[in-house]
C-alpha cells in the first residue's frame, strides 16, 4: 500500500482516486450507455445496483486507462452489509430519473460508504 491507496471496508487496498474522484458527466454518460445495453428483465434490485457500479468502473477504465478499476467492484462483504444495502435500496426504489441519475446515486452511496468505513 502506498500514499495513493486507502484501506477499503473489507480490508482491501483501494486507490484514493476511486473514493475521492469527482464523478464526471462523460463517465456517467458512458456508464449509462453500457448499463442501458444490458438486459435487466427479471433481475433483482441488487443486481441492478451491482451492474450500475460495474458500468461506472468500466467507464473509468475507458477514460482513465492503466488503473484496472474493474477490480474494485462491490465485494461479498459489502453486499452483506445491511447499512450499505439499505442505502442502495433507496436508489433502486426511486429510480425514475433515468440511468445517469441512477448510476450517479449508486456511485455516491458506495463511495460514501467506503470512505466512512475505510
């Protein structure tokens, strides 16, 4: 672990960039296009959240090459945390403003959770 890393809530090392990064319009737009291309018919709400966050990480990889952000998806430990699940559930329940706002909300919840738990 170097000065550009932080310890995540599941004790994994994460780059500070990921947690402190100001989400940009191009990242969200790219993630939304990817998210909308996925078939979500019949999926449970948690799958939508995980997919939205993964799409954002994929957009980060495309726009900021060389960091391999995809490896920082939601961990099993995070997905079993009731506090995080409660926060994420509200993003799914009130998802009527389109994919961009939904993805931005999911990213904000996950990064806020990781910052305060880390």
